């Protein structure tokens, strides 16, 4: 039974890593933190109105939007130095009427450090220890050990088929069907939705192509994203797994209050706060 739950949460951890670090817009950095005496720029999940109306961006052709998305992903992976966010994990076992919800503070430091600080928990202890805690530990291990190039949504790992445009949460998006070139853990078959003007990822959905265990029949998911400053981050992942012993396991992960720092900015802040070199 222990291995069954571990296999399930490993599958969810792969999904959680699908887009952490997907998308970075190569533009001037955004929100100035007035409380930072060293200067520099910290990107935060806040909105600062422009003094002048922004110039509308042209609508991109599907091929250009897909290229822009992949380019943003590569640059964000290079530029993201650290981020913090509040994460709420809600897990439910419908067949046994057990559930639990865990709120935590998460902090990432590039390239491979992810830490969680517990804030509150409510629900069944079994769900906490066997689903949520194992999921969090699996995600930490995944970040520490994983080679992101093996699961990146790019031409090397996937075939893309254009399916037209649609509107999603007030945004015009290009829809692409994605099919992995190999059956490998962490890859999925489904669809992605890319903003037609910015090239940022709006949603990914589908099913994992390779089950992490014999006990897990399949894992299906929907993951939504938002832009924070110049970065794109997941805000919600809904997953539904079918297991051979415990039946269904449903997990919803919500992220909010993102606060992130770009590489180079952090170095400048550290250098400016360092004591001056002694003169001869």
C-alpha cells in the first residue's frame, strides 16, 4: 500500500514540474521594491498601472506563438533565480470519504532547491501522511534530481498539431494537440493553450503517457497558468488518478502570492550590500 501511494504522488510531482519555470518575457524588469535600499527590481504578483496606455501587441501566427512560448520557457529557466509562493494542497479519496487540506509556504532557489514551511492543516491524518506529505517530498526530490530537458514542452519531446483558436478566461489562445515522441515518465498526451499575443502558456491538459506504477491505471490533469511580471507560473493543477486498490484519488493544488527574483538582479543586490574593499 505504501508503494502505491508513493507511485501516485510521484506521478503528480511530475505534473507539478510541467511548468514551474515555463515562460519568461525578455523585457525590462517590472515592479520596483521601494523597501529595498540596495535598489534592484523584484518581480511580484502585483499590478502597477502604466502612465500611458500600452501599445497593443500584434496577434501572432500559430507557429510564431509556439516558438515564442518555447523561447520564453528557455529564458525563464535561465533567468529565474528564486521565487516564493503560498501553496494549498487539497486531496480527497472519494471511495473512502477521506480528505485533507494543507497550506504551506514554498520557496525555490535555482537551480535545484525547493523547501516548504507548514502553515496549517485540516482533515484526515491518513490523507496528510500518505498523500500530501509524500507528494510534497516527491516534488522536492523531483526538483533536486530531475533534468528539466527531459520533460520540457518542446519539439524534442513532443509533436505539435494546431487545432485553432479559442477564448479562455478572456484571452485569445492558440490550441495545440501535443503527443510525446517517447513514452517517458513526466510526459503527457493532450493539449496546450498559448496566448496569441504574448506567447505565454495559459493551460495544459491531458493524461500521463506512462504510469509510475502498475497500481496506477491512469492520471489525468488540467493545469492553469498566469503571468506575474515577466514570468509565467502555474496557479492551479487538478489531477484525477485511478488506482487498482484505493479507487480514485483527486488532488487540487493552488498557488498564489508569487514573489520572484531574476538572476542578475539578485547578484546586483548582493554586491551592493557587500562591504567595500579596504583601500591600501
